[in-house]
C-alpha cells in the first residue's frame, strides 16, 4: 500500500490510519482511493473480521481536500470518482469502527458517519463546516446526520456550522462512547476485538439487518430481519452456539 494510509492486522482486526497529517488528514482523492481499496481487500480476507479506521490525536480528518476542490467546476465534481469512493464504504460487509480524536469535519465527519460505530476521544469535534465554503455537505452529511440527530440540530449544523463536542455527540446518539484521549484507539480496538471473536456470519447479517432499518419501512424491515434470522439456522455456527450453551462451554465459531 502507498503513503496515504498505514495498515496493520492483529487478532482479526484490521487497523487503517489515515496518513495526511500535514493537512489534518484532509481526504484527498488518492487517500480515499487507498482507503477504499484496503476496505475492499479486507472485506474479502478471512483473517480480518472487523476494521478500525482512525486518524491521529489531532485530527480524524478535517474534510475533503479543499485545495483539490477550490477551482473545480460542477462537471469536474460530477465526473470525479470521489463520491463513488464514499459509496464503496457503504458496501463493506464487515463492521467498521471509526476511532475519532480531534477534528472530524465535513467529509471527515461524513466518513465517520459512514462507519458502523464511532468511538470518540474526549477531544473529538464533529461538524459540517461546508457552509463556510459556500457549499453544503455532499457525502451524506445532510442525510446520515439528520437520520441520527433529527431535523432541528441537523439544520443548525448544516446551515450554521454548529459543532459538537464528544460529549454532545454522545448525548445526541452520534457516538458509541467517549473515552479519555489516551484511550480512544485502545477502546476502539478492544471493541473491534470483541466483535471479531463472535460468530462471523451472524455479525455480517446483523450489520445488514441494522443498516436495512435505515432504508425501509418497519414492515419491510421486520420481514427482512426474519429472513436473515431463518437463514442463520442453516449455519454450523448456530448449531455450535446453541449446543455450546447447553453443554456449558465456549462456542468454537467456524464462520460456516
Ligand atoms: N483541506 C485541505 N487542507 C486542509 C484542510 C482541508 N479540508 N483542513 C486543514 N487543512 C490544512 C490547512 O490548510 C493547513 O495547511 P498549511 O497552511 O499548514 O499548509 C493545515 O491543514 C493545518 O490547518 P490549520 O492551520 O487551519 O489548523 P488550525 O488548527 O488552525 O485549524 C481547522 C483547524 C480544522 C479548524 C481548520 O484547518 C479548518 O477549518 N479546516 C477546514 C475544515 C473544512 O472546511 N472542512 C470541510 C471541507 S469541504 C463530494 C462530497 C463531499 C465532499 C467533497 C466532494 N462529492 C459529492 C464529489 C466534502 C467536502 C468537504 O469536506
């Protein structure tokens, strides 16, 4: 892999560190390309069960690269692969956890929200400051944000650059937990390792079912959930999980 991300795998957890520190991890198209290539590679790799994306202490990511966009035309933006790269994140079937410290702004916040869970350092700041540049969020910041925090706060964030501290983000349901700044990455990795030890197919279908809730009516969601639930009774892991419970021992998951 190239210079824009740093990666390592331990205990079934793939860690991606965004690596554009001079620009507060601004998400250049090259960085997004490397990030999403890595996500796709790990999604197909049995050694990796859960993925963690992080930045550094100062910045998760301060947004898309303003330098790249400053002179772009509408057609440049339309034809750029940038948004397709964001859409690729949505297609990853394994759980992705964002470990956020410092700035998570604009596209950086949208990247965190495209993940499945967010662990925040107490120093994290979340916001959609695009209005200051004469634009609006373009990678989910008006949609995912509104679905999570509701219309009124989303309006203030999108129209007036209201930023949220980590504590506020937790209060509004935007992050899973807030931890001291020394611990945010360990806390995210710990959560990832716990999920990595669980039955892989159940984890995969659980993610699919929860995501479907955001896309569907309640009735369609309930039907979808039920079909995935029935499907799990075709797995060896369901037999093993229930047998292990009855035998009072730990299950040995096979991912089959
Ligand atoms: N892009 C490029 N460079 C950035 C950057 C960014 N987003 N954010 C920071 N930097 C650079 C700064 O220019 C500076 O570089 P040098 O001057 O040292 O060369 C360096 O990082 C350090 O930044 P500061 O000196 O400004 O640091 P401070 O601590 O004073 O301030 C800050 C930190 C985060 C408050 C400030 O840097 C800031 O306001 N940054 C910009 C935040 C922002 O506006 N983000 C939103 C960007 S727009 C798309 C969909 C979505 C998008 C794009 C396309 N499609 C559908 C195609 C997304 C758009 C966005 O995210």
